[in-house]
C-alpha cells in the first residue's frame, strides 16, 4: 500500500489545484486556531472543499472540543474528514460524532511531547478512524496545535504506529530533505506537511514536487495497516 500524502494549510483554490496536480491525495483546510499558520475563513474552506475533485479527500482542522461545536463547524464546510487538533472534552464526544455524522471520518491529533503520548494515543485509538502525530504543545498558555515546523521523537511515533491498530499519519517538521528517512523509520500510513513546503507563506511548487517524489519513492511497510478510506 503506497504512502498517503496530505498537504496541509491549503489557503486557496489555486493552492488546492497545485497540490493535486503534483500528486497530493489529501488536502488539509485549517479553521480558526489559537496560533500557527494556515487558518482561513470557514466560508473559504467550503469553497475549496466544493471545488476539489471527488477523489481528493479534504480534512477540516479544528480546535473545538465539544461534539456540538465540532458538528456545527463540519456541516458548514462540507469536508470529508475531521482532524481534531486538540484533546476532546471526553471520550463520549467520539461516539456522538459517529452517531450524528456517521459519514465523516475522525482523525485525532496526538502531539508527541514524550513517552506519555503513547498512552494517550492508545487510549484514543479505539474511538477514532485514524491518528495524526504532530509536534505541538497544547499545554502552553497559547496552545500550539500544529504548524510548528519541529520534528518530534520518531521512535515514539514508530511505537504508536505499531500498537495503535488504526492508520497513523506522521507530521511535524517534515520537508523534502527528511521525508524519506521519516517514512523509513516510522512506517506511517501517511505523511502530512505544511510549513516545510512554503516560501514566504506560499506553497512552493518545486518543494512540493520534491517532497511528493521522495515520499512516493519510499517503501513503507504499511501493508498490514488498516485502510482509512
């Protein structure tokens, strides 16, 4: 099974077209956030989601944590997958989402800050369709919930991939120079990148092509990983 490639922080229809033309499987669309790059208006998220071809997956990144708020924002965007970048209020949130919007997949972000992230990931995994391992810090006064450009401990990520039992995306500081090694070490279901492909805040075509070429030419041992889609 080939690696899935998610290009995040898409900010316009033009960027979505560029990412798709270069070979992206998934586009990440960022809603309101306390910090970090990429947030766009909810109305623009819907425009982009409606614009892309049906075989391209759209992820809504949201930091809201209650089921009611999550459902409300998702219905306004017409995206296919929820990427929850902060810990939800409680595990019942997941069951409510599955009951009320059963057609929408749920991917929970785990910010890998240390060995305790393994326990956090394994607690959440049975309740979601997938995990995404990033390098934020939700414990700061102003939460970091993605787009930091930092690499975290890939050995912890590798352990989560092996034990989670659901598809796992790797994010956090990826770029064309390290994506091959990241895939080789962690063996994720997919990779996710935002700041590593941008120059002056804009998605750079040369970096994008280089990243996707190197990711596609990796050999992930994810044949036993469950499919997300």
